């Protein structure tokens, strides 16, 4: 039976699946109290400060508390992710925590909001274009089936990397599995992200289709807002420069400003190094590992299965060799324990290599790393499995330690992070949004060391620029509508108006409200 068209496009996960979560082996925290200061993403002071929500952020919280489905966009550093934390608290109160699911399109983004990946929530184990296989696969995962059945509120962060086909297909899954013929089967949806950052990864040669191009996009939301107050940076000049780059633009002053950060002097070794390509990331990580001059343990992947399919194992996230020593910066590449934030993308430092019994041949001398994660959690890491699937049949398997080195990261991996300092090498930058995504990570240009920068690397997708231009246009139109509405409030209390805005700067899905209904809704904000 052909149910509907699926076009799941996430090549990073393509043909790979992971089975279950391993039981965590937590190590007492007290033993590893020393604080690693090298790549902390939030400061102590920031953690102590009580956040004062901006008016824009408050309007979102107000709308969510009324049960609305919302889309929150805005430039990098406008506090979208921070707001998600507060939104989740509200949703938990509205629906009870067991009915609220917090997801993001990437593992790293999921950590930042203490959630899981959208794929893991939805029960998508591998890429397939066959709708029947995908639907059956979701249905066959008891956990996923019940998640879809019980979810009352679903948060999706980093929507910029979600393909339109995936968005449409999940909406259909929601409606079908829940047996409710309403958009998203009646789920309260909170979708967050900036389309000017990294785009979805296209499947083969297919054209990138952003989530805002999905058929169900407009019907999915009651309230849409673009946050405009930049909170990550405070220097107006740097903020303005970033805003131009976000739209693929720059002026001569911007270019000479950025070039002044391209110095030849040796970069700060405590700063995270960001590269567009994995190859450069690997080289730097290997050099840093060598420089520790400690005895290195090499974990070699153990592959099995059909020879012609084993090749695909190398395209996955688990490398065939992982070299580690005490002091190495590492990142988890598999969800280990979602509630504890120990999911794909969590970073930490290896604090010890301990002898263990009965671990397989991935581990030389049965030595397993103990990692102190930046969250403070300490975990002994055991080998995990990754599978290449054919339909729902496993055709090849890789066993490997679920860690990679993390002194250097790819720009894809750092999306969503706030960094005090970064050495950004853009010589191999490609595609839209890459310069913007990387530069906008840092709080201040003082923390920037740039190399390989050229004006031609500043690229924005015209489709995205148009989306935001229309967004701004609607906002301006609504400003005018609101002014007009005010002047006619007393003269026509029963007339019907087309309302695409609840308040200046926001847009709701096209609906006809009676003026009474419209004003009643506004007064709640
Ligand atoms: N209301 C606020 N007051 C002060 N600081 C805030 C506020 N909201 C967020 N921040 C801080 O601003 C910085 C950027 O916030 P956040 O990471 O949430 O932005 P973002 O919009 O999600 O960015 P990106 O799109 O790059 O992921 C963080 O350091 C965060 O703690």
C-alpha cells in the first residue's frame, strides 16, 4: 500500500542506523574535579546571571503558554536556543513532561537544548526514498510509535537543516499515527531556527528545499516571529557586519575589518579551530594529539557483513581508527544517554584509560577511556555498533568506540554553539551560510582569528533572502494594519478582518477572525 511520499534527506545518516542505547556507566564526579577551560561554551558568570527576557522573547512565551504552535526565527545569537529552555518548562506545565518532546536536526544542537535528534524521536533509522519501508520502519519501532501517539508538544530546533520533504512527511506521519485529521495531528509545534545558517544537506544532486517550502508550512503555525535583538555580541559594528553577511552582502569596510583578523601570527592554542571540511579537522586533531606526548591507544573498527556494503561503513560517523590518550579533547558520536545530555555531539576530555574485562577486539589491551564531559558528567565509554541497512535488514556492521577527537571541529558541528574564541579557517568554505555560521559563533571579534577569507565566500541563498524579505514586508504591512485597526476599533466591532499578524513583528497563519476575536487574542499577549 502506497501511503505517502517520503523523501528523507539527511545524508549524514544515510544508510546508517544505531540500535538502542547502551546503558551508561557513570563514574563518580568528585574524582575528576579539575576544570577544563579550553573550550567551554558558556561562562560561569553567564550561568549565575538571571536572564531578563526581551520583549520579543516574552511575546513568544506568552503565545506558547496559550497553546499556540509557533515558528521562531532570527539571526544567530538572538536567543532562540536559550528561549527553548524556557519554552520547554512552559510546555511541561501545559502538557506534563512525558508528553513534551524536544528535538533538533543535529546531534550537537540537540545537546544544547537537552533533547534528542529529530530522527531519533521520529524513529527514522536510515535514509530511504521508499515510503512504505519508512512508514513500516517507524511502525515497527514500538518506542517511536508510542512517542508519536503520546506527544502533545514537539520542539524542533535548527529547522534550517530540515528538508521540506522531511517536514511534510513528518506532518503526515503525525496525522496518520495519531489518527487526528488536523495539521500535525493536533500537536503543539515549536519550530526554531535561522534559514541563513547552514542549509539542509541535499540528497545526491537534488535541489535544496528548505522547510519553509514545505506544503504544510503555513498551516503549521499560529504565530511566527523573527527575533531581532542580538544577544551574543555587543559590539554594534560587529553586529552590523554579521547582519550584512547573513544576507550575503558586505561593504569595503566589512572586508577590511575581517582582513585585519587574518594575521599571520600563531593562533591561540586554547581556541577551538573551525574548518569547513573534515579533512582539515582530522589533520589538526592528529597534530594536537601528538603534541600531548602521551601514550596513545588506537581503537580499530571491527567491520562485518556483505563486502560490497562494507564500503558504506566508511561514509558513516564512526571512523575506522580512533586514536586517544589522556588529555585528549573528544566528542561523542552516538546517543548514549539522552536524559543526561550524553548524546551525539557532547564534548569532553579523556581523564583516564582503564582496564576493563570482556570488551571486544576494538579495544587494545581492553583499555577503555573515561571521559569528563563539559557538562560535568563522567562516563566510561564502551564500543558501540553502527549498521548499514537494506530495508530493515542489517547488511553490514561496524563496531567502534563512539568518540572522535575535538580540538578542531567542522563548521557543521559547531552550529548553535557560542564560543569565546575561535580560529576559523575559511580557505575551503563552500555553499551558502558557511561564513555567517562560523563568524557568528563568537561573542566578540576580539576572540577571532581568521584565515583563508575571501569576499567571494560570503554567500546567501536567494530563496532564503526572499523568505526573510517577505517576512519583513508582512511585518511592515501589519504595522500599518494595526494602526488602521486601532483607528476603526470603535466603529465596527463585528466586522471581519484578514489577520496575518497578532502583533507588530509577528505573523499568524492566514485566517479570518472577527474583530472581537482578534482583539481578545491580542489582549492576552
Ligand atoms: N534575554 C537574554 N538576555 C541576555 N542574554 C541572552 C538572552 N537570551 C539569550 N542570551 C544569550 O545570548 C547568547 C546567544 O543565545 P542563543 O545561543 O540562544 O542564540 P541563538 O539565537 O540560538 O543562536 P544560534 O542561531 O547561533 O544558535 C547566549 O550566550 C545566551 O545565553
